[in-house]
């Protein structure tokens, strides 16, 4: 396979070391920490989230934060869940951070037919011509194209390179160990390819609303996320009409259904939302409605009237 030169792992790790304490571009006043942030008076989201778990027969993990008020909703926020395709947003961010050095977005990547995986319509369509790195980022985020996800991983040193990128953000929890499509097995108790709602939510916040990326790169990432086509029945269904959403979904075995994103209310208040879920049976049906119902709870609790 011929492609744009992959990123040296040393450069990827070194470039992010200074970002581990990246500030969030949010309100002028410092926001409370997750453990100290108050919830709206009278709200009891934990009871509602527990009820959703019972109704759908799932384990649900939530980390959500209103950046204007600092209010946080955390439910099983420290428990591990399979990341699945949510990793693709972070792979694209890693490429963005380094594209000026080794992976320019207009560099064309060529790939052989054997690289084409399931759910890879965009890369299969361009098999004869190859795709630019930027187009691969868009395909991975907006269509969850599996081949595009793997091609991005090749640019940043594979799963280990992405784990290093998480560490450069100060995220000591999230890890990627395998490639598409093996990373979606989501075996109960398996630490491979997992994260926690709080870890991935905080990392996502740094990339989309903080200073972990330069201004232009952050805007490009958010533009790709706003163009996502896979979440109409998840956050897209659960959030109020008129809100603007930029997100990335993930789906795997054991009914793993994830959505992470930023939603801007009609008053332009940004909410970071990380909702991860799974069930006990390997072939259990995925319930998109669980994610949508969770988003409804979070929107009402964190941004009432917006």
C-alpha cells in the first residue's frame, strides 16, 4: 500500500505533552469539578438514569457537563465500556494535530481491495483513486467508515499511537488495543479498547472546546462532527429541536451503543455529553432509544428552558 507518510510515534507523543493541562474555552469563571458541581434544584437524574437501565435491561454510563454553569451529571462515570467507533473522532483529531508535519490533509492515501471492511461505503467508492487524509477523517467521523478508521490509525502509529494521543491529553484511562473490526467485540470485563464516560467526555471537551488543538484544527474537527450522519436515532432524536449537535457514535457486540458529542442550546450554551451503554448478552439488540432517552434527561437537567 502507498500512502502519506505515517506519523513518527515519538513526534505524536511529544507534541501533546504540553496539552495535558489544556484549559477549556468556556465561561470566564472557573467551573466546579465533577465531584463538587451542584445539580439543578429538585433534579434527580440518577433515579431517572437507573430507571432507564431497568427499562432497557442495560448498563448505562453517563458524563455530561454544562460549560456555562459547570453543572455535571455523572452516572457510572468511572466504569469501563467499550469505545467502539467513537475512537474515530480521536484518530482524526490526532491527525489534525500533526498534519502540518507528516500527514497533510490533502495527501492522497491509496489502499488495496483487501483493506476494505464491512461498513466502508465511502472508501470502497474511492478504491480506484484513493482518498485524501482529510476525506478519510470526514468518512470516519461522519459515516463511521471502518476502513477509513484503520487508515487513519496507520497515520498515527496504530492503536498504540492513539493510546499515546489520549495520554497526551492527560487521559490515563482510554486505550485502544486493536483495529477495526475486532475492537468491537466489547467482551464483558475485557479492558481492551475501553474508556469511561468521564475520561472520554473530558478528552472530547479538550479537543472540541478547549486548547488541545489549534483554533483552525479545532474548528475543522467540530465541522466534521456537526456533519455526522449516524446519530439521528440517538442524540439527534433526544435533544431539543433547534440545538446544534456535533458528535460521534459507536456500536458493537453486547448491544454496545455509544454517543459522545457537544450540543449547543438555542442560547449557545455548550453541553459536553458522553453516553455509553452495553448489555449482558452478546447478540442482544441495540437500543438507540436508550441513548435518545438519556439525552432527553440530560438536556432537561443541565439546560432547563434552553
